[in-house]
C-alpha cells in the first residue's frame, strides 16, 4: 500500500543505449504528485517501444500495489500510454504535453514558420481561460489554412480536448500539468550522467545505474504550487473552472468521502 494519495501522474519513456540488443531499451517512468504537494517516482520499468502492452504492465503493477486512480495523467503523444490508461485507469483524465505538440506542429511547417508556431502555441497554452485558449486556436488554425498549411492546422486540432484538461484544476497547478517537464528534467539529468550506459553490455546494470541517478535527482524535485492544502481540495473533489475554486465537490467524490 502507498503511504500517500496521488492526484496527478506524469508518464514518459526514455531510451537507453545499453546492452547488446538491436532495439534500444525504453525505460517507462511514472512520477506522481502526492497529497502533500511533493513529487515521487512511482514506477520505472523497461518496456518495448512504449507499446500499450508495456505501459499496461507498468500501470497494472502500480494498481496491484494499491495505487488509487489518479485524477489526471500527463504524457506525450505515445498512443500506447493512452490506450493502456483507458484499460487500467479508465476514469483518469488525459492531459497531453504542450511541448510535444509544439514540436509536432513545427515538424509540419517550413522552417520560416516554425518560430511563429512556437509563439502561437505557447500563447494558447498560457491563456488564462479555456475560452480564450480556444479563440486563439481558431485564429491560428484559420491562418494556417489560409497559408495552405493544412497538415499543421490538423495537428493543432488533433486530440484537442486532451490538451485543455488542466483548466479543470487549480491555476497554481497549471505550470506542472501542461507538460511532461517533471519527467523531462529528470531525463535530461540522466542523459548527462549516463554516457557509461553506452559501454555497458548488460542492460540490467544500465537500468540500475539510471534508477540510482533518478533516486538522487528526485531529492531536488520542485513541489507543486499551493502545497498540501490545495492538493487536499483537489483530492476531495472540489471543482475548479478556469483554475478558480467553485466551492463545491464533484458528486461522486463527495459521496465517497462522506
């Protein structure tokens, strides 16, 4: 059983050059936001190309060890993760990473338009209300279509509802929820310290090294803004509109805690 309750999780995979296999090892990691506002590494397992089966195995292990259903999971566009979440934690809301979406849209554009794409998408992600975010989206999509950039416009629109989930949660948490940065920062630290994995013939040795590095880096993880009091409101089912507390709980959660 877990000592804490976890409102949010971030999930992503990092690839290691280790071992003698032709395929790189995908290390599937899950970090959770505790009820006290701190972050904690919940799971780290090798998988195959971030497939549904690999992610489902990670999530089932967490569930079998007593992890209650998280309210939100933030991840990139890897289809395997979302399919596995729908199977193991079907009521967990999806929040797609805006940084990954920016990269995806830029890949559909000529270089001269990529800087503007970054600016416009960041403006959407940082809009103070859901309505304003969608107005900015419509304006940019219209401009892309007029410029004959249909592929980029369609990429902006794809899975749109999964990009605005954060508006249902406290404003203080938006900076944490909108991207997989909590994991990306760890992965960048791992990459800086794991040149040795390229020389390791045994994958298990590389995985152990990475685990120890993440364990050490986790001591410096930034806690969520708002602390334990705000996390308590979230976990008790209080609703938020455009990040503002509405002073009422979601019925199903209110009933569960009464």
